């Protein structure tokens, strides 16, 4: 087959300008509602493929049968201490105050810690085995401990980055570079949405905000229709979406049709595919004016559901200074409930971002605040999804960008050692639902939690596994950009889906 006859080659930058024009024209027709009656448009979209171009959020088939259809990725920005939450190391307390062998720290870079004088720091937390699986949890997570047999715990995550913004980009985008699409954008691009009245990718934030900000949910070089849409959990869900007083839906429709004609004319002249995404985004905004207010109206939820998530929990008097001002207990609980309502309505990917867990000092008090903030709502989310029959097809992930050192942080100029430095060598995360093994602990670190000794998992391996659960081959889900077939997992590092994590 010649390149001009090969649709795959046309998609990935073939030489035929005419062929590319036809692809863009087809994508335009599939993305734009202007000039077509609603019934006719719905009929056309229901019977048509959105094509490989990615300029539509219409649902598309996966590469193979999936176990997950939706994902809630809960990102604990700032890097929680796995040694005080999940990875129980009795030897750490036994050797508290003693140095690690030089061979273990040789060539290792730290953000702030002075390794020549650093000493092991034990934990003040108590741990116990939970559930039939006997999974370890600290006393800071009593609610999540009750979900132990639903969780798949990875103890041996590792990353290439040891500072926050690069590490967060690595976790969300596959590489520590600006301008790359995030996981949510790739999943939206690969599968589209099950609800055309809401974005396929939604972001909810709590706390003071992550180091990476909006770079963590960017569409990058993918069409902008696949970018994460930031929702607020109170008041107007999306800023500038409400109609002005006295402005009717019909007036809005007429204005949008006029704007569509201008964009259509511009596209005919330029054939810039991003114009297609612009039109699709305007149409999505029009439909969200009706769908979004109903979504965030939590008065429709029964009292027992609101209580289970902890929506009315008071903010503690003693709180962490790292999360900023605001009622974070209520905010995070609300975001968890909204996440369930979003996936219930067919939103493909939901990012919950909570910051910050960057405990270089005052670890015991500030970690207790953060853990208590997220423990009850996270456990309620998993239980609620399970009770509603949604967990089997909804993947829930809880992760930071890296972990914390077993060495106490002895930063120059700071009195005392009360926190832990950044640690990319080993950290923990857990998943639930979506086809992962419940009650399973994957991998093992050494006696001090310094490095994996069994079944290490790189971030790109995690991403390949996540895509696999969605029925997507991470090597086949590509987009031609600057002459290369780009993908979520780095093209310069071999990644694999970890089959032992699958149910």
C-alpha cells in the first residue's frame, strides 16, 4: 500500500496535502454543530466515527477490550511520606539516629539534605495490618484502612526527578518537559467522552495549588478539546460560563452561530486544525451552561452520602501552614463527591489535585492534618463507587510525584530535624477498581525504604499500565508532532504494562 493510500500514514504526517485536508475537513464536520439541525447533527454523529484525528470528543473504540472506562486520578502534590503512611519499616525506628552506609548515598542528589551528616529518622506513627490482605496502614489513615482489600498498593514506585515541578510533570505527562499532554488528555484523545454535555477531562483542586499548576493538565500538542477543564466546587462551576442578566439561550445560540460562521470561513482559508477544536470548545461551553450547574448541586445528594464523604467536617484549629488558607476539609470532600458525580455522567478522566505534602519540617503535625483531610473522603469515594456498581469500570489512583527520605532533613540554617527530604528512589501509591488486583501489595523496598529490592515500577510503567486498563496500547496511542510519533510514555525509555497488577 502506498503512503497516499495508507490512512495511518496520512494521519502521521504523510506527504499528501490533499489527504490531510480531507482528514481536517472530516474532523471539522464531526466537531461543529453550526448550520445543521440538532436532530440531523445527532444522527450524523451517532453513526459516524470521529476518525483518528482527535478533533472531536466523540467516544472511540479502544485497541482491545478494556477493564476501565473512567479514571479518577487523585494527585497529592508535594510528595506524601510513604514511610509514615504505607511502607512499614520497623528497622527504621531501630536504627533511628544512625547513618546509612556511604555506599547507599554515593552519587545520590538531594534537594536540601546534607548527606554527610544526615541520619536515619524513625517514624512516630503506629502501623497495623488491615483486611484479609494484611496490608499495612499507619494510624493516620483509619478510613482507608477499611478499604484495604479493594486497594492495589505499589510500594516500589520510582522516578527520574527529585524536584517538585519536574517530578509532577513526569507523573502527569510522562516526561519532565513543558508543553506535553497530560495523562487525562491522552485518554481523552484515545477514547473520547461518553457525555457530550461535559468535558471528557475535568480538574478539581484543593489546598494552595501544586507547583506545576495548569501545566499538569495541559493538552500540549494534542487538539485543545482534550485539555483539562478546571471546575470550581462552589458557586459557578466554570468562570465566565454563566449568561449575563437578560441574555437568553436563544440569543446565545444566534451569537454562537455567527461566531461559527466566522470560524468556518477562517478554517476554509487556513485549514488550521486547531480552529476545529475552537469550534468544538465553543459548542461544549454552550452545552455546559445547562449541565454544569446541575452537576455541582450537591443538595440532590442524600444526607447519609454527604455525611460519609465528610462534607460538613469542621476545619481543625491546628492546621498545616503548607496548604494555605481556606476550608480544605470541606473542599477536598466536595471534590471527591463531585468526582463520583462526574464519572457517573460519563466524564472520562477526573484529576483531583491537593497540595501541599512537602514536609521538610514539622512532619508529624502537618502530615496528620493532610492525612486526616483526605482519609475519610477517599475511603467514601471508593466505597460509594463500589456500592453503585461503578468501581469495576472506574480506576481510582492516589499518588504523589515522589516520596520522602528515610533520612531526616538536616537543612543548613534550620534548627532540629523534623521532616524528610525529596526521595525519587522509592515511594508508594495505590489504585482501586478498573481491573486492578484488590488486596494486593506489589514490590518490596529494603529495610529502610531506601530503594526497591523486588518488582520496581517506573512512572512510565505505571502510565503504560493505566492505558492498558483502558484498552490502549501505550506504543500505539501516538500523535505526530514535529516529525515524531509522540506518546505518553517516553519514546526514549522502554516501558511496559505491569501484568501482575491486573485482576
